[in-house]
C-alpha cells in the first residue's frame, strides 16, 4: 500500500494498475494477488491506508475543539494526497482504518454530550468534510482574462445577473477576491460547528 500511495502521489490515481504496481515493487503482477483480490480491492486498501494516516487522538478542551482538530488533521492528509477524495468516495465498503476514524469522530460527539440521534445528524451534516474534503458545486480555481470577463458580462449579464456578479467579484478581486480553498473549508467547518452547538442545546 505504501508503494501504491507513492505511485498515486507521483502519477495520479489513474496510474494505479496491478501491472504498474508490480513493476514499482520489482515483482510479477500475479504475486500481488496473494495480498489483494483484484484492482478494486487494491483501491479500497489504498483509500483505507490514507485514512489510516489521520491521527485520531486529540487534546481539545471540548468537543468542538477536538472535532476541529481531527478534521483539520484529515485535511492535511488529503492535501498531501490530492487523489484521496476520489479513492475514498469509490470505496465499496469502509475498511478498518475508516471504521476506526469514524468511531473516533462519533466518540468526540457522544462524549461531548450529543445524543445518538444528534450524532447521527451531525455525521450527515459534516459529510465528506469530516474526512478533510468537500465536493464543490463547480471548479472556481481559475481566473478569467479581462476579455473573457467582458464577454461573460455581455453574454449573461442580463439573463444571469447574480451569477455574473459573483464570478466577476471572485475573479477580479472585487468584493470577494480570489477563492482560497483553505479559508472556505475553515469558514464552512466553523459554520457547521456553530450549528451543531445549537443543535446540542435544543
């Protein structure tokens, strides 16, 4: 799994195959089948190995601090392995590391005073963010050239004024400035944690 992680880090998750991994290890591809059943099993193990890198111990003063700490630790792992979200989402079933991690998250919430039902809601609300990533509506990491921005405003300004306003503000450092994925992740996590605190008190 360590060799597969190195291969995915270097060449992307699409590069993973039994043959290529065997070449990396200097063995025959057939010998890998003594460790994994097939490529799907390999990819499941790869996802679980990455989740296993997330530390589950925390020193937070309360549930919110502990949850914040563990989620940001997960984000650090995901940023080191950008292909990991796809691998995790493709898992056919959670592996031992995933179960250990989710159990730790549930423990933080339960020991923090959340009921079973509230904890269940919390896991759904946090979604993939609990593993350090989230699925955005669209890719807003690019930047528009002035000509493209003018064309966008001209073509869609009348029919989609709010979308154009947002796109131009983000792209050209207007009221919003360029998107910062880390800042947006933190903003959303804090928003969720504050909401969970209200849920706990209800």
